[in-house]
């Protein structure tokens, strides 16, 4: 039966705004609901530590897409942002995909609206379109292949050297891939608000104060930061690097949520979040941080908000994801 009150709340606020008893053990209650309903909670590393701790799986975009494709759960709760939940739905049309907060968007995805991108494509006829997974289903449907920060290089390397390519929507990741592959891809002018805000000046000063520390950076960062980085990779690659490398101190240039798993993985090492250009907490993604334990509890309890997708759009958006999965498998990037 439809619940019009909750639907109205979701329309207005993006989430089910029902009071949660502050005295209850919310971890135990989420766990109970998850078991009763055969649900799986997928979370990105940029979530609050409590959410990471309750999740069934935490990963980067490639790992999350892979997990979403493999799960036997009836319900997928996606503690991440909207485009990630869309990817889960594209891969699982018969499953219920729940989003704790529908307004958890992404500045990078928003920087590439499908109607404008369609025009851009028309201006570059004959180009293969490779899109970073941080884009809407509408952009995926206009793309030939999807990539993530884990497999972008392998995807581009799999294409013939003379292939003309449009890369969207992240200009920083695109420029980095151009640099390491020697390609000249046409770049859409989009960027992530979190990775663009790091201050080169402050990072250089930090490096002076911590001469033994290594700078590790996500490829969504600007070239000026990537140039001085000791390691560049996806969130999972950065985490693995900190666990395997001999260094005991790291300056981390990505969203600060990843520090939770880094500290857990290497408790004796020191992790310093790279400072942003101003005094606010801008190295936190405001979209990712819209998710809370209370919203996850309500989402499981009421099975709302549910992500819906037009079937024609879903089928069109699925093709480039399948190509990504195939190329990644061939490159040994998927299990
Ligand atoms: P990855 O976790 O795939 O590296 O992506 C980072 C990111 O910005 C997700 O929004
Ligand atoms: Fe989007 Fe950047 Fe937030 Fe990732 S960190 S969800 S790319 S705004």
C-alpha cells in the first residue's frame, strides 16, 4: 500500500523523516531488519565511520558495481550517492534498490547534463565516448564504455591507439589518463568539488613539516597536486598502498572518510588529511555525508526511498557498463 505521507516527505526532503527512538540500539536494529528482509548494505569509503562499520561491503566504485552485480540479496541499500545506486539498479532490474537520501547527489555528475552532452557528442562525431562512472544514467546511455578510477587506464589502453575518444565528465581524471597513456582525448569540462579544493601551497608546507610522509592522491585531483604525489590511485588502491608500503606517514588527498579504513588497516601509521584551500571541512563530500544511520534504519524499515528507472534508459545505460566489466575482467581487474 502506498504511503502518501512518506512519499511527500521524500519529494520534499529526499528521505523518510520519521523519528528514530534515540534509546534503541540502532546497530542491532539495522542488523535485524537487514536479516529479516534479506538486504545487503553497500557503502563507499566516504561514508561516516559508523556506516562503514555496519556495511556488508565497503569499496570503490568498481568494487561496489561488482558487488551489486553479484549479490543474491532481495534488497540493496546503497550508502553512497545517487549515481552509485543507479548503477546498482541498472545491473539489478528485479531487485529493490533503496537510497537512504535521494538528494545525495554528486557535483561531478551534475556538471554533465545529458542534453548538453548530446550536443557535445554531435560536435565530435566519430569519437568513442568513455565516461567515468560518476555520471547519471542519462550520460551512461550516451556512452560507449564506462570506466572507474580503478580501471580507466586499462579501458583506454584496450582501445586502438588511433581511436578518437571523448572522455567525460571529469577533466582531471581525463587529463591524467591522457598524460599516462599519451592519448589526446577530448575532455568534458567537469570536476569534483571535493578533489578540486586541495591547496597545493598547504600540501607543500605539510610535506616540509613531515619530510618522511608520502603524498597519495586520487586522480580526480588537479594536475598540480598529482605532479607531486608519490602514488595516484582509486580509493581502494590508495588504501591497499598504505597497507603494503613501508612508509609510516601519509598525506591523503581524497575525501577524508577513507582515513577510517586506513587507520583500521595500519593502526601504527600516521594519516594526515590533505588540507583544503580554506578553513572549512571541504575535504568532506557533502553529498556522501547526507547519509546517516537513522536514514539507513528508516530506509530498511519503510523500504523507501526506492530508486526507480525507466526500462529503456536502463537497457541503454547497461551496455557501456557491461563493456567495462568485460574489459576489466580481461585486464584481471575483476574477480
Ligand atoms: P573511487 O572510490 O571509485 O576511487 O571514486 C571516488 C569518488 O569520488 C567516488 O565518488
Ligand atoms: Fe561526487 Fe566528488 Fe562527492 Fe565523489 S567526492 S560523490 S565525485 S562530489
